[in-house]
C-alpha cells in the first residue's frame, strides 16, 4: 500500500534560514499538547492586530465552536493597514499579468504597493457603502483573475460585508442558485476576462442569473475589456460586443470608487462571517461553507509563514483561482497578511503555449510556487523542453494541493521544476478547514513523495475505523479531525442541521473511543510505519476532477434535468491527467428509445447533447467524459444505486464483487454486455 518509501531529508541551508526552526516547532507541538486553549490564545495575541483584545480563547459547544469570540478586529487591517507604518508600505503587494500577449510578451502588467492596494480597497469599500452595502450584507463576486477581484474581497471585508465568490467557470444557473442561497444584495463582476485566448462572457451570465434573483439590488462591473490593449482583441477568438448596462442596477466599478478615501476598517466581532464559499457534497445542492474572521485570519497567516516559509524578499505565486478556497486563503488573505509580494496571472497555463508559466517564473523571479497535481501532470506530459527553456533558478520552495500527488509527478516536479533543491510542501486541506492542516514543514520534516506527512502543530488528526478507533499502521481508515481548530468552518449557511449531519454525525460521540464528536473529512487515509499520513482520496460520493470537487449527485441531477433522461448514475474513474474523470450511466425514457430512427448516430448525438447540458447547468469543468446508455441501473433491494459495481464496470474490472444484494442481477449482465456500447 505504500507507493514509495523514498525519503528526502530537509536541507541544512534551507533549515538555517527558515521562518520556523526545529526548536520552535517542538515547543509548539508541546504547548498544543499540554494546554490547547492557551496555545491558540498565545498565537492569536501575538500574530493578529486586535481592535479590542479577546479574553475567551474558545467556546466549544459541539459541534459549534467560537474562537477568541469577545475580541474585535478586521482582516483587511491585517492584510493592509498593518503594513503601512514601515517600509512594507512601499513594497509591491501585488503583481498582476493579463493573459493576452504579443510575441510571447504579456500585453498587460500592473503592480500595486501595499499603500496603493490600501488606497484602492478604501476607495471601493466606501463606494460599496454608498451603494447601500452594510455590515452583514452578502456580496457575490463572479470575476476573472484580475486585481479588482482581490480588491473587492478586501473591500467587502473592510466594511463587514460577507463575500461569496463564485468561480467564473460556473454557469449562470449555478451562479443564480448561489446568489439566491446567500441572498446576496450586490454582485461584482467584469465585462469579460481572458482565458485561453477567448473572452469569458461573465456579464452576460450575471444578467441571466440576476434576472431571477430578486435579492440583488446592484451589479458592479469592472471594465476589463475597455482597458485591454487592442492586440488582445486581435488575438482573441471572440467577437467584441458592447457591454449592456441596466440603468439603475448596474454601475461601473471605476465610477463607484471614492478617490482619496481612507475609510477605516470596521471593528468586527472575531466570529463575524468573512465569507461563504459553496462546495460540493454527497447530497443535494452545494452547501455554503461559512468562515469566520479571527480564527481564519490567524491560521492563514501562520500557515503562510510555517508551510510556505514566506519571507520579506520572496515573490510568491499560488496558481489557484480566487473562486476556490485555495485562492481565498493562499492568493489573498494569508500571503497579504504576511506582507508578501503576491504574483497573480489571469489566464490558462497553456496559453499561448506550455511555456507560459515558466516564462512568468523567470520574468518575475518567483521564489515560491504553489499549484495542483493535475497541472503538474499536464506539464509533465508536454515534455521537459518547456520548463527547460526558462531560467527557474529563483524558485526555492514548491507546493502541491487539491488531490493526492502521485509519486511520479512529485519526482518530476522536484527534479525538473525544483532542480532537486526545492522542498515540496504537499498540503492536505479542504474548503471546510480554511487552511492547510497537514503538510511537511520545509527545513524540518523529511519529504515523502505522495504523502502529506504530518498534521501541523495544534491540529489533531487521526485515521480511524467505523467505530472511531485508530486503525493499525498500514491499514486504511477514515481521516478525522479530533479537536476543533480556529479556521474550521462555522456552519453551513442557513442550515446548521446540514452542518451537523454532514461533518459531525459519522463520529458523533460520546461512544466507545469517541469522547467528543470528530469532524469527518470525507477522505480515506493510512499511516505508514513512521506514522506519516497518506491521503488516498474521497470515500464519499464526491469526486475530485482536476482538483475540482464535484458531487456525483449534482451531475446526476443535471443529467436527469434533460428531457430524454429517465435515470442516471455517475462515478469517478482514474484519469492520468485529471486524477479522476466523470463516467455517467444513463437510462433513457422509453419514448426516446422508441422514437423512429433511433440508432447509434442519434445516440452519439444525444451523448454530446447531454455532456453540454451538464456544462450549461453546472459549468464546463463538470462535463462528463464518458456517457454510457444502459437499460437499467443496478440497485440494492432498498433502491440504492450500487456505485461500486458501476465503478467496476466503468473501469473494466472483471471481478464485480458481491452481487447478492442486487435487486435485478440481470441488470449487471446487460451492463457487462453493453460495455462496448458507448
Ligand atoms: C483533496 C482544496 C490529498 C481531499 C484545498 C480533500 C488532497 C479535498 C490534498 C478538498 C492533498 C486536497 N493530498 N488530497 N494534498 N489536498 N485534497 O475543498 O480529497 O476543494 O478532501 O479544498 O481535496 O477539496 P477542496
């Protein structure tokens, strides 16, 4: 079960300069062990700027937790104002590069010092206030990767509006559902964004979504296209159409800004909801994961310093989109709170060719680079000539996130991108955990290709059986977190019962080994002989496609929404680039099958139509890779679809395991026979 036992010992030169030294690490582990609340209280006092100090470290009313709850602060102050007194004020906070380029040279590059970013955030925060946005209101963001996205998040935080960022790859329908669930009063978007040479029609999707959202009073539009060099249009495959503005509702971003504003950050309770981020789960619609302010601010800051070892002269690049949690914690809040120089790139890694990322690293002298295994595998397949055409010697630390990294990809990343000298932090965490929970610590922990190794100081994880009892080393079990932690999700927006049921009911306690409820991650894992943890992947009905979390139920509902489909079942199958690809079994309504002229060509057409239907409902990234039509689906006597069997069929495994609980065994035979029938 242990894929690779190669161990890369920490390098001494790295360790000598690292933020976190071995002795401090040992002391942190010890203080978390001996006095958990004091441990966290000490870190929160020393690392956050408080407007009103807290006196209560933690209130744990399982499964609801509050941290530092009688204190007051503002995370935009941690990210901006804190840096304005010293030399960091004139340091570059953000370097941004647009996607369009001419002759491999980017057409657009912008930079903001901390003082400039502060001014931008104040100007827009006051503008939002003038639009009637108040503390506690929700604001939805549907934006490309442009500086205004970062500014908007910080501006919301500054006035205490809770933001909900919706990834720009989601469809208008998904956007609508999220806006309605969050009851957002305002939507911030752009009239476009560049992705792989095309213009993303974000404003068009917003118009469609908002027409069905009575809660939305205003839409703020960044003029991304107007500011773009003419060559961008020439190179783009999309035709330019003028932006439609709805009078009374839509406002240009540039007109909203109040120039010269120095709006003070609102003093917010430590638990004030900073953001809602929708994520897929086993059942129903995506849920709105709610994060608070102080605990999240603390942990994103500490993990940036401990795990990414961000230091004053680093140039740091996390390639995640701000639409996902990695973008929230490790493009915006964490690195800016450390005073880092953050590099941000708008577009696709392969535009105009597979050398783009490496040229960015050379040009900007990126020293810390954090990306996903799916991207690493895609680059690996393209060959070494791309990274080798650029000088990557500025890199000193690499990171990986989103799914287990296979040792082969790890080795390539280590040797080819990191020239064998950069530690790789394989960071395991989730939308719900707010920040990294397990990772090697550079300079301290030996690296093992494919293992996230150990929990960070203060984080208590265990690998347990169904009764909550730790499994022996080498055996698979479920990954749980046994103590509340500062950056944990606080609830599911508008649905505390769902919060309880989803995360805290599997190991509810007190029973047997479980004295207090454990947080269930949904992941399977095992510990090796050294006690290092290897995360295997999801054990629930969530699949991880190219690092994107997708609920099989969501794809099934989107398929069933099509007028020809009677029933569907979706499983994940291994994919060499995406990690997992989406395999959908579909049964059709009788009238479709009985239609005159129903043949293989029609079937293929319908399969294509179904794939784009799912893209339209959820977003392109959730399109099934394979559609298999079948007469019926294998079910248990209680009517539950037997996904395990379907997975075996999809992956072509002959041994289909125990079939005694099948209601209709003949279904399986027909599935096997129809296995060429795609
Ligand atoms: C998976 C992304 C193995 C895991 C930050 C988790 C990982 C889900 C790793 C969360 C890793 C993330 N090793 N698996 N280093 N990082 N995962 O919410 O299955 O988009 O539960 O958060 O990604 O995905 P999410």
